[in-house]
């Protein structure tokens, strides 16, 4: 198989350019396995993220043949042709090769929301430099695929985006007493009204969060509130 990977190293491979790697792969293995093989056998400078290898941590998302997917659960045999093209998620600042900076995405997920909780089994884990806490919510694995697939996030960086709005909606269901503040945030200048209803978020989400449904529910709620107050 040929893997055509967008390479980027600030100051070295800059602007980004594609590089091809030819490797023998078992079609039953994953794209992440192939990346590991390329890095081990051909180019140890290749940058990509991964951790769990089983669609749980959300770190390995990137664009495979133009669509946002998790490399760890995408099998080679699911992909057509003999060339697999890999590019980083869009809507985030690139760091290098397939790695992007998701800092702002995490900043928008409020620590005060109900379902965000510190993982109990990593109490003694040493936090990497610059990371102050670990968080987790519902089915969302915070992979960023929906943010990348959304046609709005790229042109309007202020949009809260599908994952954050989904999280906000979940919080609203669990903490109705916070309705006033949460609805104000969803109805604010970074919120729901910026959504163009492309539905790409729900199409690419690997864990069935269906962000577009959450956004539609928020829209109905905001309209209802406006009607009530009008
Ligand atoms: S809503 Fe789905 S696509 Fe978006 S960050 Fe969460 S798991 Fe990923
Ligand atoms: S490596 Fe954790 S989701 Fe893919």
C-alpha cells in the first residue's frame, strides 16, 4: 500500500507537503498500525497521536482519504484503492504532520459542567507539562472529528462548535437549574445560530453523539424561550 501523508515541521517542512511511503500491510490491521510500521521502519520523525488503540481516548483522529476518522479502528480493508491519504484535522492549528493543537477546544468545555469529572483511576498520574486536568463526558471521546468536519469552525473560530454545544445540551438535561446560564451561552454570539445545519458532525462522529441533534434541540429550546419572552 502507498500512504500519502501530509508532512509539516515548522521551519523544516514548511509549507506542508505530501510524502509517500510504500509498505506491506495486513489488510485486517488498522491505519494506526500502518503509521506505527512506517515510523518504526522508515521515518522516526513521523508525528501522529494515539493512546488507547481502541476508540476510547479520541487522540488519533485525522482525515483518512478526506474524511474524519479514528486511525485506530479504521481497517485498511475498509478503504478503497491502493493509496491511503492522511491529513490532519481541520479547524485546529497544526503542530506537526498529523498532530494539531486542541487546546482551545478543551478550554471551551467547562470544568463546572456536571458530566466533566476527574477520572478516579488516574489519581496518581503525572500530568504532562501544560495540562492541568483530565476530563471526560458521556459518549464523546473529545476526538475533534466533528469540529474538523464542520464547515463553520474553519471560517469562524469563535463558534463553540458541535462537541461543546452537545456537551452544553447534556449539561442542560442533567442540571435544569442552570438553564438560564446555559441557554444564554447557547444563544450567545458564539452559539447555536452560527450552525449552518450541514450535519457533517453527526456523520463523522465515531461514538454516536450525533451533535447535530443536540444543536437542533438547543435551537428549539431557544426559539421556545424567545416566543415565551416575546
Ligand atoms: S461529538 Fe463525536 S466527533 Fe465530536 S469530539 Fe465528541 S466523539 Fe468526537
Ligand atoms: S488511539 Fe485512542 S481513540 Fe484511537
